[in-house]
C-alpha cells in the first residue's frame, strides 16, 4: 500500500467507492463512471506535477466479491487492494468472500439494471435519425452525453456492425473500416460518447469440435464521424480465454463476457484499462483525451461479475 494512503484512509475511500456506486458492482454493460468531484472542477492529469490532484487521478474498481482495487492512472499501476468486509461494521455489513478471483456466481451487492424501455427508446430514436433507417436489427449498447453506441447486423454477412447516434445532430453514423471477421469484437464507448474502442477476438479450434476464444491484442479506435483513428496492438492483453464452447453457441454477447483480459474502462485521459480475474491490470494509451460524462450500459439481462463498478477520485 502506498505510504500516503494509510489503511484507515484506504478503508474510507473503499467505502466511499461502494457508496457512490450504490450497488458496488455492475453488469457487463451497466457500468457507471462516477466522479467524486464535479466535472467543472476537473482537470487533466499533469505528468510533470508530482502533487497532481485531478479528480480523475485514481480509479477504484469495486468487484462483486467485495474486492476494491485502487489504480493510479497517472503512473498506470495498481497501488492497493482491499476487501470491503474488512472495513465495514461489526458484524460486517458486507459479508466476507474469497478475493482470489473476481469471478463469482453471484454478487454481494444488489446489481442495478437499466430499464429495458430505455434501450428500446434509444434504439428507435437512432433508427429514426438520418443514416439509421438502413441498419438491420440495431441494438443500443451504451450511451453517454446524448450519444448512443449501437450494434447491428451486417447485411448479407455473418457479423456485426457498429454505429454512433447523436441526439443533438439527429444523425446515426456507422463505423467505417470494421474488422473483416464474423466473430463480434468487444466494444467500449468512451466517456462523452465521441469515441469507440473495439477489441478484436478470434476462435481457435482445439479438440472435439470445440472452439476457444482468443483475444488478438488488436484494438481499433473510432471517432464520432465513424472514422478509424488508430489501430493498436498490445501483446499484453492477447491470449486465450478460459472458456471452450461449440462454435454454434457463440453469440453477439460472448466476446465481452468470455475473454481472459477484459477492457473494464476507457478513462477521461485516454487510457484503456484491462483486467484479468486475478486482479492484474494493463493500461493502454490510446492517444486521445475523452470526455467526463459517465457511460451507461443498456443491457438489463447481461450479467458479468467480473466487470467492476468504477469510481474516480483525487486520492
């Protein structure tokens, strides 16, 4: 634990994180980015300032098993970990549970799920905007600052396309230069809704007709005009998943729920944060600064205990 954050202070921050989330964890697309400061007071991280106190300097990841990890986004490192049950009242308000892995059969907290009508409403709005009427089977996935990330079926192909709708412009724009593969990539909308990151996967045959999902380490960043801004490769977040399954059982949700390394967040200062079930993290610099508005997932049915709730803080 870093010397400037004593155990008592870490307990306080961990409880604040859980309280700010109200639920403490999220479903795989029900991910609220909550700042413990008002956006108007926010400033970007200053690499030259050792006393930087941006309210987005630290990210607390609160998992369903009660584990809280503290991530220093400036130094791109995990600086502490704590079980909420160790710092709660006696008897503990949060029951103790093994913190060895973030994968659990259930959540220690009630999981807030979005209203399914909101997804339907945003999907219908996007279809009514210019550019949205031709999308086949669109589905709103995430939203931020009046913009919505949609997936849709590619016409005449076994795969998914993606588009961004903008309420202010009444416009829906498909992403260009999408990966040429039938297996859907993982996706994440950036805070502010102006950028989308796709993480690519592939299926590798193993035995007896089973397929193993493998992350390639390739990422593609898109802007609000649908243009591909960057293509990145990072071998640290590549590798096989923990799941073997027949190919016919794969669906549009599988890539983001079965991968070993999971993209849990895009941060305002342009980092993609990846986590594995054992509490290890990698940080990938995307070369762009994002907004401050929270990202809200829209899938009320898709639950993944490995995805944490997120809270930003200055310390």
